[in-house]
C-alpha cells in the first residue's frame, strides 16, 4: 500500500476515507 508510484492516488483515497469517517462521526 506504500507504493511510491501511486502516492497521489493513495493520498486521495486516504483523504476521501478520512472525510467519510468524519462525516459518520458527525463532523
């Protein structure tokens, strides 16, 4: 999962996942 080739894509996925979790918590 720590592949440098897909760093931008991984960061985008992480940001989307974090946003989803925050929305679930009510933030």
